[in-house]
C-alpha cells in the first residue's frame, strides 16, 4: 500500500571505517550493534580506541546490554536507556566536538533519522554520516494534517496518535523531521476504514 518510487526515500549504504578520522562517534540500538561489531572487525585497534559508542538499549535487559558492550570493546561504550537518552548524549558530545569527527548510525530508521537530525543541527552534512539499517522496519510518521508525530509505526494505514485520522504512510521522507509523511486515506469517504496491514515489521 505504501507509495514507492519517491526519491526522498532514505538509502543506507552500510558502515565502513574512516581511517583518517581523528575521532568516531557511533550511535546504535541492540539490532544495530551487530553492524558495529562488524565495523570494528574490519578496522584496526587504533580505530576502535578512538571510537565512542552510544548504545540505545531500550527494552533490552541490563545483562544483554552489558554483554553487547563487552563485544564492542576496546571502543568506549555508553549505554543509554532509550533513543531520547542516546540522542541527548550525542548532542552533548557534538556540542564539544572538534574537526575530524566522523559520525555513524546503525539500527532502526527512527534511530538513524534522529542521529542524522542531530548531525544536521551541528552542521554535519548528512552525506558524510555513515549509516546502516538493521532490525525493525518501524517508522516515525508525521501527520501532514495536524503535524503530530506517531512513533514506532508498523502498519499501513495507521491511526494518527494525535488527531485520530487514518493515515496512508508514504515513502516520502523528511530528513529535517526524521519522519515519513502520512496523509488521510479516507478524506472523501470518512466511513471507509481499510484494515491495517503490517508493512513495516
């Protein structure tokens, strides 16, 4: 049901180490941590030692998060309680950052979008941020009618969590908002409510 073929749909090329970066900051979730392990495996020890990792462990048990952190050594790992805490920590790092920092993101699209958004706020070009999608296909969706955000969307259509309209989730993506756009699917026939299908598991 999603409208495809729209050029704004993000593309995530995958993580690759930048040997010339003076420092590296990686933000990942539990699913994305595996991509970061692979990144560190492809790089040398010096790369890992100048790398800081923020692990968004929302929903993960402390033992699972600690086990993941152990696998990400010798890079320094900060475990955040969820995406908002991870982005808050990232912003604090970027506020103090100097030239030569490379930013990476691995995990769900909401995580990658939030990292890119933080990078843009600190004048880091989105094309220079290395990204890899792992895990759930869930989306953050903005209702174009009330401008409210609905998080962790897996179905299409979806009910706006703010105004209650039934939204068609389009592939049109706003980098500034880190969200896909949702438009009312039954504006001309409000009584019709198509059954939602899981399209972003």
